């Protein structure tokens, strides 16, 4: 393993403070968090935590239960704009590190996800890239570089995040063999299982992995231990994982066994 240190509604865009972001991550890890537990964890009053929880629940990021909160669902992801507002600085650092590992004149797939959109932004100063993507946000962004060639996969367009999925998407991806496949994910189990919420999106990601010479996973630390319904595969299918914080020991052992390189942008 190689580690490198380098420098809910669909329209809602919550501006969260650091404690609120860490509170979401705590709930992702624990499954259910009581008000008193959260107050003790962050060394603040229960009233302060209740205000945080109200903000997060009103934004659809958490769900109220008697005495505490849990995640909204294991079968439905957070709304796109809510995800886009979370851990922005961490995602940008991850994206910058991924971009450092993509040379000019390379070919690559980029799939869905807010981190991958930051990766696309970080690639804008490259030259001569050939990109195949099922992310219309990425395609529009990268098409502004005149030296790039951008190919958009056809299929069903999802209005909530401008992602494209379906059989036509997979068929186009299968026509290529690219240098790098850049993929995102919704959850990573401690046994190394990669998880996501959308079956069609997972099938597209699996096709990207199969038709890439190197696979890069861009995923921040909040994805560790997060529950999602659909299994994509294992970390052994990933050549390198780019994240913002070193994972816990069980995952480090999985990475070592799988031969997956770890790149930490801090």
C-alpha cells in the first residue's frame, strides 16, 4: 500500500458548519445517535445539538426519531444539492490530488457524483484529454477546454443530478478501453465492499471499471461505514483510492491485501 500526503429537497443547498458535518458522519458510523450522546461527543449543550439536528432534518440530511436521529434511508441517497454542499474543501483537495495523477493527452471515464465534478474542474488546466462521461455537468464543464474531446454517453437523463444511465449508456462505454476510469461511490464497508443506492448507476460504474486500464476511486472519509443498498464490488477492483483522511485499521488491512494504493490529501 502506498500512502501519499498532499497539501433535502432537490433545490436546497444547506450551508453547514463543521460540527454539523461531523454530526452527519457520526450518524453514518453509528446508525442512530441520541441527543445526549451527540451533546457529549461534541461537548456542547443539548439545546445546541437540537438546533443542529433541526437544521439537518429540515434539509433532509437526517431523520428524526424519538430521542435522536438516524440516516434518512439505506435505499435513497441524499439530494444532489445537499451532497454538493457537504465537505466541499475536502472534495476539492481530493480532486486536486486525482488531477495530479492524470497526465496530459490521456483518455478517461468520469462517472456521477459531486466529488467527480470537482475532479473535472481540477482537470480544466490539462491539455488534450479525451473524456467519456455519463455526467452532463462534467461534460458541459470540460467542453469549455478547446483541447479536450468530450463524448457523452446516451441514455436516460436524471433530472435531479443530470446523470445518464441505462443500457445505451453501458453499450457506449463498452466500445472504449481508456487509460483511467474515475469513479465515485456512496458507501464503503469496513470489509472493502463498495456500495451505492442506484442499481442502474452501479451497472454503469461496473462497465467503467471493466473498460479502464487503471481505476481511481475518489471518495471522502464520510463514505466509510455508510450504508447503501446496491453492491458495486470490492476495493480490489480499484487501483487507487483518493481520500481526505486515512481510513481505520480494518480498511487499511483490506487495502494492503487488495494491492490498492491509498492517496490521502490533507
